[in-house]
C-alpha cells in the first residue's frame, strides 16, 4: 500500500470514529440524567422531534474501538478540569438521577466507593451488581475513555431499567484523582477505594506521577472512613513493592492479611473484572494484591 493510501485510510478511520462519537454525544446529552421509564415515556409526543441519535432506541452499548485513546495522560498537565469548590457545591444529581429526591431537592445517598483510574469501567459494572444499594464512582483522567464509560452506563441503565440492579448506582467523572479529591468528598465519606492496575510510570524520574505517594495517601486517608479499605492490584512487581512500601510507612494504614483477602468479595472482583486485569490474565501474567485498612485517627491529630 502506498503512503498516500495509508494516510487516506487513517484519515477515513479517524473521521468514522469522530462521527460515531458525535452521534453518541447527542445520545449522552439526551439521556445522561435519565431514569429511563420516564425518559421513554417523555420522548413521545414531545413538541420538537428529537434527532434520531437522541431517542431511547438509539441507546445501545458503545463500541470501545471508537473511543481508544493514547494510554498515558500526564497527571501534572492542566487538563482544564471542572471541580466543585467544596463537596457541598457538588451536584451529584446529574450523575445519579435515580438517587435524587425531586420533592426534597436532595440526594438520597452519597458516593461510598471510588474506583480511581477506572479505565473502561469493568470493575464499576461488577460493583453495581454486587452493591446495588451503594453509590460507586469511577474517576478517569482520559476524555474519550470517560465518555465510553458514560455511554456504557447509560446503555445499561436503559437495558435494565426494570431490574433490581438497574445501574443507577454507578457513575463516572472525568477528573484527576491526584488533584481536588477533597473537593469532591467529605472527610470519612468513602468506605472503599480501588487502585486497579494503575499506570506504572516505570522511569525513576516519573515515579512522582504514581497514584500512590506519601502525600496522596494522606488525602486518601482523609476521604476514607475509619475501617475503610484501600485496594491495590498490579501486574508490575516493582509498582506493587512501591505501593506496599508507601502504605506501610503511612501511620493511618494497616495491611490486611491473605486470609482476609481470600474471604473478601471485592478482592475476587478486582482480580478479573477490570479490562486491564483481563488482559493480564489472557497474557498469563502475574498479579499482586495489597489491601490496607484505614486506622482510626489518633486523638491528638483531630
Ligand atoms: C492502566 S489503566 C487501568 C484501568 C482500569 N483500572 C483497569 O484495571 O482496567 C490506568 C488508568 O488510570 C487513569 N489515570 C491515570 N492517572 C489518573 C489520575 N491522576 N486520575 C484519574 N485517572 C487516572 C488512566 O487514564 C488509565 O485509564
């Protein structure tokens, strides 16, 4: 194939991906806040006909290949992220419409579980089924990957609108978990935080970009309640040792032993439900787990 043809093929594929995502964006805008029984009923007889991509029929599971994005995003760049001034200013109703009481104008539950760097959302989907009454949030820095997860959740909400596990309890937010976490969550709000196959940042000069550092652990300890758990899993042994070292050194975390890991359902979930975990399994790679309990804050630190 000539260079010209290759270039043409690349441009055509990129245009196709863009067009697909633009259609999906219309669907997302129309149904992001939908509870679905109402959305389907509401769209009939609406005064101005909605574009085809914004009708309930258009809501279907997204195709991942249209959302692929470069693997690494620099957590230190300015991503022009939106974040609330404080947790009280955060409008969660747009992310969890099924948990918003319109009469009282308030949420009926708060986020308790965070999947940090959730990627394509495999763990979130499983958490939705295992904890159907608990609000779970994925945080993801890459735009298109976040959009894929949003579209996936919208499609699942529509498909399972009548089921007990109706996916109204999971959502995703584009954000940098290394910044602004206390802007989203109150002190002690979370019961579990997952760090599944975080970016390894292999080179020594890039270690400061790792998602587990002394400073960040203090922020995680702040948003985690006493007894809450930090879950980590990776296929990179050096990164596992790094995470264990930093968690061991932090006074507010204590490692949970293998017996605890064996009986904990979230450990089973994170082993194979994330896209990265499944890839490691397919390639017959090793996986290392470390889970830590958030200890009570000593009285003189409060
Ligand atoms: C190797 S992937 C793993 C994704 C997913 N947890 C899994 O196991 O399939 C790491 C993910 O973390 C995201 N990420 C990296 N740094 C982040 C940050 N500071 N805040 C939020 N997400 C981040 C990346 O964009 C990427 O999607």
